[in-house]
C-alpha cells in the first residue's frame, strides 16, 4: 500500500517544483535563525532567493559532523527551546554526541515519513508491530513507534534487549511485524533456537530493519529464519531519524522522502556533485525541518541514486542500500579495505555465518589484520587437517579480494558478541 499516494507518486517535475519552493524557505529560515548558517551565507554571499534550482545548492558549503559538534548542544537549533517538543541524540562513538530537536510540526512530518516506509514495507492497520529498537535518546524506537501508530497498527513498544522476553511476546501476543536492526533479528532467531521455539509457532509476516548495513545475504537469512518479508530502512538522527528512505515490496532500492529531503551524491574526496547512478557520499538537505534544519549535510554513507520510476508506482528517487561509510574505510598497510568486502567474501564461503569481526592492530611498524569468523552450527570439523585447509581457503580468498593478507581465526558459533543494537564489525586497536 502507498501511504500518501498523492505525494509519493507525484510526477518528478511537480516534485522538483515543490522541492525548490520548500528549499528557498528552508534556506531563509536557516539564515535567519541559525548563527552558523547566517555566518556562512554572509561570508559566501549566498542569497537564499537566488537559489533558483536544486542544482544551485552546489554553491553552498557542506555541513559536517564537526560543525554540529562545535555547536553542541543547542547551537544549530533554529527555534527557541520552548518550541522544541522532543530531543534525541546520536551516541557517537567518538567525541560529543549530536543533539537534535523537533518542533510540533517536525514530529508530525516524522510520523508521516515513517508511516510511508512502514506501509511500503507491508505494514497495515491490521498488524501487531513489535518495536525492538531502543526507546531513548536513539531515534529508532520512538521514531518507528510514531509511524506505526499513525498507520493505526497495534504497537508493542518492546524496546531492545531481554531477547527471551522478546520472543515470548512475539509468540504470545501474535506479533506480525518485527522492527529492529538486522543483526538483532538474526540474534533473535538464534535465541529462538535455544528456546526451542520454531518459526511456525510465530505469526510474523513482515520485518522492517534498519539502522545498520544489511547485505542481501543477511536479508535472505532473516527472511528464512523468521519466515517474513524483510525491508531495509535508512535514516540518521541529524536529518530526522528513521523515515528518510525505505524499501518497497520491490526491494530494489530505498525510496527517499524527496518532498522532505533533497539528496545529492558527491565525490567524498573532491566534494564534486556526481550524476545519478554514480557511487559516492550521500549529502542531504532538509526541506521542512523547523527545529534542526540541515543544509548539505555530509552523511558519510556511500550509495548511489536511481531516478528511474519504480514498479511500485512511487516516483521518489531510490537510493541503493548503504553498505559502507567513508569513515569505516580501514587503511591496512596502505590498502583501503571496507567491511562490506570482507562480508562479501564470507558470503561466498559455505559454512561461515554472517557474524564476523575485523580486528586491526599494529605490531611494530606493520599493521596486522585478523578476521574472526564464526562458523555455522554443525560445521566444525573434528579433523585438524580439514580445519586448517578451510581456514587457508578463506585466507586466500580474502587476500585476493582485499589486496592485503590477513589471518583468519575461526570461532565457534555464538562466540562473537551479539547485542540488541548495531553490530560492531570493526575493532581498530591502532587508534
Ligand atoms: O540509525 C536511524 C535509524 C533507526 C534508521 C532505525 C533506521 C532504523 P543514527 O543512530 O543517527 O540513526 O545512525 C545513522 O546509521 O548514517 C548510517 O551510517 C547507518 N544506517 C542507518 N540505517 C541504515 C541502513 C539511525 N538501513 C547511521 N543501512 C547512518 C545502512 C544505515 N546503514
């Protein structure tokens, strides 16, 4: 079902007209109300009224995470605190968190765009939606909650953690839609096994996953283990939270809510805007946000944009699933390595599970790469010889794919830490 048929299927010409009208008022608001933007516009001689097309955005400098940190906590807010009705924050692994605020209208828009991705993912009013994202400063829990309520579904705000209880709730309350990170969905499937609960005992039908990368392989595994149809959903706190983009039933790219956000793809090294279809860093501009407007925010997420009409009828751009972030790139002995490359190699190898961890360390002058790989249940060989050759086979494939050698350490099923949030794939001990 298409939640907002009129808006989501708008012919692109009309959509672009709405974008440019909204862009001018968004720029004006930022200029008038956020000292950071005021300063930049003055310095660069930018006059919001003169931005006559989306392409003109390229004249405006980017906003970076660093800028947000420098304005911690409330410096980027465009409305007084009395008009803010909600605060969220992204934990951030380094430095200060980013604090974001929402006005009443922002909350309304947030619920609307999340309702769209929920409907696109297959959720209807009839569904019982278990939200196993953390409810708190993280935008996942509350964000998805408001969209599910807007649709009129029955919402179970389970929040994250206490996995056994999650499964009992799923079984007893007849949950039909599961909402969490993809890695947590897989973990829940594992715990079900331990509890001897079979997927046939559950009523799951659809799953909305997001908050971290999910490979096609992982999607298939979740779909099989939980017997549901899974969609990928993308968002980030700085822009809004979940609701920025989500897959429809075609599962062929995530529709961006283009009446609320403008997306550009840039070359992360030069900052040049790249044409549709090319891979680069996603840059987002908010069009309707009142409390926390963002102009050309560098997301660090790597993707590409597809303007082709989708079979579902939605006209909004589709972004390819995000597999990597520019800041996740590891440089190991001078070679660039992305976590998704490691995952792709493992996908090809029978017997390995989607649980892995990349550990980089420095012994003396040289970087050392070790990849911990969990083998699937029942796949451990008794014979040392066979185990060794299995390990060597992975090492060889890894080296030829990554261009750098590394040690593979096979670990038993369920050894690597699972958690209810985002999986930690990389441990860089050199920092
Ligand atoms: O993770 C918002 C969200 C919550 C989206 C729940 C979807 C579902 P942050 O904690 O600010 O916000 O983290 C944002 O997470 O820049 C991406 O690097 C990554 N990310 C989010 N969704 C996806 C996804 C939420 N579907 C950062 N695929 C983003 C890949 C994702 N990466």
